[in-house]
């Protein structure tokens, strides 16, 4: 019985982290492109670069030198707080990112401004 519990726990944990792994790959590509390809995505051009994770949970869209992350389900503020902390941890030692925060619109911003 314990063995079954551990297997189910591992599978659940792996599936939870894998959806964020795709999210991190998408945000990483925008953060990198702001260092190598684009000075800025501009205020109005972000929509054409918008990406949605394969599971349909997250939308990522650049806005100037910011990267906006939106959860596509209706969720509580705690879920956004958790995601913000995950993204902060992911970019903690990355000098290309100044700050990760929840904006007044309720979405998460990754600040890559110089």
C-alpha cells in the first residue's frame, strides 16, 4: 500500500512540475530574446507574440521589456501568489530579470527593463 502511495505521489508531483516546465521554457525564451534579439517588443505588438502552454493553463505575452504571465482559469489570489513565488525562484539568480511581481491587473510581470 505504501508503495502505491509513493508511486501516485511521484506521478502527481511530476505532472504538476511538467506544466510549469513548459511555462518556464516559454518565459525563458522571451527573457533571452530581450537580451539578444529585441530591444523591446513595444506596447502594442505583444499580442502577435503571445504563447499559450500546450495544456491551455498559461498565457505568456511580452509587453515592452516586460513579460506578462496570465493563468487562463479563474483562480484565487493564492494561486497567483504561488506562481509568482515559483517564477521568482526560477529567476532568482538571473541578472536579466529585475523583479517578478503581481501587477494591478492581477497577472504576473517579469521585469527585464534595463
